[in-house]
C-alpha cells in the first residue's frame, strides 16, 4: 500500500471519527447535556458549536471566545455572525454589536430581524434612532411581533395612546394571550382612566398566572374607581398579606373601600394602621379617619382626629373647615362653635372653597343665639 493511499485512509478515518463525534455532540446538546456535548465538539473541532454550547450554559465569556475563534478560521456565515452579534448584545458589548449588525443589515437589507437587533442595540445605547429602526423592521415584515411591541410601547411612552392602541390591537389579534401586549393594554387603559377596560385586562392577566405588585395595585384602583369595592378589598388584602403588611398606602386604600361599604369598624382599623405607619401625609389620614367617626356619630373622636390633622398640616384648608363642622356637631353650646369657623376664614380668607358656607353658618348661629336670648 503506497503512502498516498495510507494518507487518504487516515484522513477518511479521521473525518468519520469527527463526524461521529459531532453527531454524538448534537444528540447530547439536544438533550441539554451541554458540557458533555462540548467534549465531543472539541474532538470534532466544531468551534462554533462549542460557542453555542457555552452560550446555552450561560458562560458568555467562553462563548464569545469560541465565536471569535470560529470567525477567524473560516468565512463566517450570516447565521454565525447573527448569533455572535446577539451574544455581543447580551454581553453589553454594544459598540461591537452595533458595528456587526450594521454590516449585516447592509449585507441583507431586507432582513427584518437584523434591523430589529440593530434597534435593540440602539435602544440600549439610548440612541434616538431606535424607534425608527424598530418601525422599519416592522415595515419590512408586518408579522414581526417583537418590532410591533416595541413601536407600541414607544407610542405609549410618548402618550400617543391612539397609535399605541392600534398596535396593541394588532398584536393581540395574532395572540390574544400575549402577556406583554395585555400588560401594555392594561397600562394604557389605566393611565387614560379607562378603568373598566383596565380591570378587564388585568383580570385576563391574572388568568394567565401573571402576578406582580403594580398589577394588583392598578387592579385594586380600577375596582375602586368602578365602585367594585369588595373586589378592591380582595386585591388590597392580597397585597397586604402576601407582599407588605406595613405599606401605609394599602391600608389607607383598603380603609376607604371598607368605608364605602359601611364596614366602619374595619375602615377605622386600617386608617389607624396607616396613621401609625406614617409614610403617607398624616393630615389626609386623620381627615379620612374623622369621616369614619362622623358616620359612626362619634363626634368627640371626629373632632380630635381633625385637630390632629390641622396640627400635622395647618395649611390644609379642608381639614380646618371640617374641624369647624366637627365642633358644630360636638358642642352643645353654639357660641363655642363660632371661633372655629372664624379661624378658617381668618386663615384662608373669604373667597376660598368653603368660605360662603362658613360665613353663612356663623350668621345662622348668631341669629339663633339672638332669638334664644330674647
């Protein structure tokens, strides 16, 4: 057997072994056994597959290292460059990623995914041309849902809600259960105070097992705004029990819903907790608590709560006026009430929200006192 034939046989055997190792590596990769797959890919000198496997393991540094090696030893395909570019983006190497996708979009100008990836890079770099790049990706391919979501989100952030709604509708026509488009729809409806739509959309997200604090908060507010007080209480109860039982805003809000349903003891309880936690303006909390005492006809505690509200914020005109009305409810001696109304007028003048009511009440009390005296 001559030397050339031996060389050919050795080469064929080596190729067969490499192909076999590569095939075994592919099988292991498909099963998620990436580390073992790498061993066989190394045997087969499959540099790009090694890079892909390291990426699957979450080892971005190693993946980049082998992609560079793969790109240096042969002319890289568009797919290899695309995968490398995405990895550069994930590794926050934005300048390199941008340069690569600029090249790719020039090489394949009608490829919407290349344009979309370029948009993602621009977005990360706070480049103002990110939006038109996403828009162009969608022009190239109307079925590109990722690009559609980006332009819908951008329109929402710019408060161009009509445009946002149009794109959101298109996204949901393709996939009615798309959580990202549903979340965007809910937020837009909530910001626009379309609380029925917001509630309906947040409910759809709950059915899809989507759960987070802003979602439950916005749903609770939407229920309150649409007079669905019991359902609002359920959401605030969930927030308090599962996320933070020391959140004063949630205690304050659940108290308002209990008050609306005339569960006054529960309302009082949560108002008092909100006051103790002290993270929200106390004057408003005391005003709200006073409202519950009034409904309970507990005028003494109503008066004391409003006195505390005024102490907390002497500039709260509503609290000072309500203090006068509370004194009116509590004191049997009407002469004792006049100074409270006069204090309100002296503090805020005679041309403010409740001034006419205050002046009329002073006049009525003085008239009553005059005739009673006579």
